[in-house]
């Protein structure tokens, strides 16, 4: 089983395709990757923060050490580049069932069910 991106969404930006950060080398934006199994219905959300080194440096200076999980670090925002990176990362995830695939995707973005226990 493999995963595919259904769509990308940001609660912070109305239209990612035309997003132009006010300060091009100092920003962060949350992107929600809606992904599901290839050829099947359904999707789940995986959150990744697209962020610049300058923004990360500011955070570290203010708050100390930072865990870098679920970050996509870029010099500037280019939707096509970000989308291609996400598409490749998602397509690389495969497993014998959706749980295995989703656990792989959770290394890319924070899975909405990451800490869920039955």
C-alpha cells in the first residue's frame, strides 16, 4: 500500500499557491498534508511547518534548544518546490496496511492520530 497527497492546506494562509511572506527569509507557515491510500477513499492530516533558518535562529535565541521534528526548512517560500518535496516524501511511504503507511507519513508531518490509543 502507498500514500498519495490529496491536497495541501494552511490554516494560516488562504491560498498557498500565491503566498508571499512579508519577510521572505524570516517566516514560518503551517501546511496540512491531506493524504490517503492510493486508489482508495479517505484521507488523514499530517502537519508540517515550513520555516526559514532565520526564524529558527530567532526561536532558539529566545527559547533555547528546539526539536526539529516536522519541519521543512527553506531559504524562501516557493510553492512549487515545497509541493514537489511533499509529493516525493509522501510517495516514498509504503507498507502492508494504512497504519504502517501513516506511521511513515508521521515522520514527515505530525499525524492527527499520532498519540491516539484505542
